[in-house]
C-alpha cells in the first residue's frame, strides 16, 4: 500500500492537480490504515469506519482549480451538476459539504465517490484501489473546470436564460484565464510512422505520455490507436494513457478477434474512421477548452454539425448504438481529419505520424482557448 500511496501522490503533483505533496493526504487500508503523512487523523479513521472503502484522498487542488471551485460554491446549493457528457456519465454530480463534518461527508460519499468540502478541498474514495480515488479526484477537477467556464460563456450569450455575470464575476473569470498556461505542449514525438509491434507500442506509449503531460487528457480517459494493414492497435478501455505498456490490444479490422472485450469502447468509431479516411493514427483527448467551446450555443442535436475554429463539431454517444458517434464522427473527419464530439472531446488523425496528430490536437485546443478568451473580452 505504501507504494500505491507514493505513486498516486506523485501523480497528483505531476499532473498539476495539487501544488505539492503537502496539499494532499492519501490513505489506504490493508490490515491497517496507511497514510501519506506521519499520522492518520480521527476524521480519516471515521470515514473508513463509516464507509465500505479501502482508499481515501483529501486534497486541495492547485490554486487556479481551487479558485474555480470556490467560484462555483458561491452559487450555493448542495450539489454541483457537471455540463460535459463524460462527467455526467462517470461521476453524475458532485455533492457539496459546508464543513469538515465527518457525518455529513460520509453521507455525501455514501451515494457518490467524491465530494467537495468548503475551505478544505476534494474528498474522494475507492472501494477497490487507490487508483479509483485518484480518478474521481481528477474527474471532479475536470468537471468543475469545464462547468465554470461553460456556464460563464452561456451567461454571456445573447440567448442566456441565467443572469449575466456581474462586473466582479467577469473580472474574476478574466483573471483566472490569465493564469492558465497554454504553452506546455512541447512535442518530442517521432515524425516517422512506427512499423513493428514493439515500435508501435513504444510510439503509442510516448504519445499517451505527451497528451497527459500537455493537459490534453486526464490519464484514465481518451484513447490512442494506429492502423497497420488490416489490424488496429488501440489502448484498452480504462487504461492510463501515461502508462500504456501492457494495455494495448491488436484487433482485426473485421472484428474477427476477441480482444474487443478489453479494447477502448470507441474501437468501432476508430475502425470506421480508418475505413473512410485513409489516416494511420488517431488521438482522442478531452482538451478542456475544446470541450467547452463545443457546447457553446444551442444543444447540438444528433445528426447536426457546427464548426468551432474551422473544426466540425458533432453529437453522439459512446459506442455503436443508434445514436452512437460511430454514425457521426467518422464522416465529419473525412476532410479535416479532426472533429470534436460536443461535450465529450476531440479526435484527430494523421496519415504520417503521432507527431502530426499531437500538433493538431494541441493546436485545436489553443485555438479554442483563444476563441474563449476573445468571447470574455467582448
């Protein structure tokens, strides 16, 4: 358990979710509770006693994320409802507790895996592993970030049904925007197409690490694939994109292999994109401002398309159902080799390399950030 605690404490810091190790307390239960600190406080013990969990994170997000959460808390209410589809599917909503009252926190965590405690931070749990608590913590950070900026953009629109932001709220939003670093997208990926299986897996692993490091996806979401002949190498569902070794499947384009069970849930969309476009690699991330700008305006109906910064935006659900992205995304990618699924994330492809695909993914996110910043200045 000590190794797991050290690992996920390091991930919280490296991923920029917290400012430093001192801002997070991690706990894991084997025969006894192990802590990232010197002791296990009474509040942590009380939560382990009250809940069927084996791991716990209590941490304050880094200042920009915490300012965003604090702004959302000013609205009052006992719950924060995400606006993006991934968060709605995975965490549903985020309970809000107004003080470090373990009974109230336990009640909130009895129905959700994470909550926000005012003036304290985020509390998240796992019933099987510390990995679960980390994913929930990261997901709450993502969901609140997207909601804050999406709500501000909607409130500034001509068709807003909510009160327009006050001068103070708008000034705060602009200040937060000025603190967001969009320059951390260094691209050290190879410009060549990998060939053998070992080289392909290495290139996919490097691409995943680059996406996570650049903040273009949270590590346990998104996916990566490469077509080689009649086969597709694709990251497994639920795999950490910055730790893809051993988590990549090779599946036949015609579906004749059985590893589709573990492959990404968006495999069918990847296969169709390859069939229609002739591209060789696909990166799918959840860049925050790409997701935010994809939701701007009226809700996008299934089958409709609009454009953000010249990139098509489509609607659709994960999978191959009648309203699945299988039926909208591949067609949208035929010309630009890039598209955004509204409220979900960006898909980009390349005929030549992961280097080129990464440049497109990062470039679309920077453009969406610029469009958002311009909208806040108007």
